[in-house]
């Protein structure tokens, strides 16, 4: 049995309690999602109560070591074999939509005056899979909790708006199930958002949107590898940190489907919980009193990126269909 030093227990107890509460709220209310709820609860707690210094070591462990564990387990959710279910034109469509989202975030972020860290965080969150992509890529981009927290919050808020707006857009444009599925699956950030919006159009649109979304998620591994080599951060004498090797290993295992179902389900549940704990710790490090007009600017920046990304997708759908 692992015995934690006493000074870790208080901070870990706080983060785990808030993370559990966030996941429960996500299951019952389901507006933001459990992981984002955990981040928000951490921010609320940080700004409503004075945190004693005794919780700091545990919070630090949650936002470092537990985040690394979460990244490893996130790999289990990737199914690289999903790409093989697509036609070549659909694969190219997904790759193009993902690439354009990253490019827009990079280019528009420079125009808005943001540094490369915010531009990359917003880019990977918009292009791939929201909170999970930001969490997986953040250690190679920044150690600023405020930047990570803001990126997660912006991406998820825009995704929630997309759940409401995109089905209306599909109906207004007279899209069939295939077109509606492509629109939703290639634009919304979180899997839950894609499912909610896709099935609100039709069952067929929901099924296709989910498959397209999983195709985007499968691109997370090559993106993480590219960022790792690009950032040139070293760990234990290698280019890739140890947790990224674990991420790759679990992605391969998840794609091969070799784990017993109970074990795979348990590890995925643990992955979601550890990610919620890490996001709670990041939220606990965000002091809203330090916010400035830049926060409104980052929301506008994210909204412009999302709108232009959706415009590209609509244009592409008009060509391929």
C-alpha cells in the first residue's frame, strides 16, 4: 500500500473531492461535462476561499504527476483503427478540417496579439478534442495554469454554444444526415458535444458524427508526437517524456482491443477521474482577480477561430457532397 506524506494528503483530498463533485454534476446536469465542471469548481473555490499553504504540495502533485497519469490513460480512448472505416475523401476532409483549425488558431492568434502558447492550446483544443487534447499537449506548451484553464474554459463554452447552433444551421441549410453528421463531427470539440448535437439532427447523423469525431481524436497521437519533437523537451535523457511513451503504448493497446472489457472500462474511468483531479488543481491555481481585458479578448479570439473553422467546413461540405 502506498503511503503518502502527510503534507500531500490535504491538497489531494481537496482536489479529489472537488473533482468527484464535478463529475457527479456532469452526469446529472450534463451541460459542461465533468472535467470542465471540475476546473470551474476549482476556480470558484480558489476565488471564494483563502487556501491554507498546507494544501499546496498536494495540489502541485495533482497538476503534475496526476496530470501525467491522466495523459497516459487518455491514450486508451484512442482507436487508430477508426480511420480505416472512412473513405479516402472523408479522411482527407477530417485531416483538412483539423489542419485548418490549427492554422486559423495560429494565424488569428498572432493577429489578436497572443503568444504561441495560447495559440497552440486553443488550436489543439478546437482541432482535436477539447479538454483532453489541451491536457495531453499542455506540458509541452506551457506550465502556466492560467493559460491552460482559460483555454479549456473557452473551448468548452464555445462547444456548448455549438450544440445549440449547429443543428439549427444544418436544418436551415437543408442538410441531409450525411452532411449534418460531417458538420457536427468535424467541428465540435468534445465527444459528448458531438453526440448531443448529432443525434438532435437524426440518429444517422449522430452515428456518422461520432465516427468522424473519433477520426479526429485518433489524430491526437501524431499531433502530440509532433509537439514533443518540436518543443525538444527532454526527460530521462530521451526526447519524449516518460508519460508520452505511456500515452503511445496505451493508444496502441486501445486500438488493438486486447484488454478485457472490465479492465478497459476501469482504466478509462480512472483516466477520466485523474483528468478531473488535474483540471481541479489547475482551477485552484487561477486567481480571477488577476484577470484583465485580455480574458474577453481570448473569448473573442476563440469565437472567431470557431466561426471561421465552421465556415471552412460548410464550404468543404458543399464541394464533397
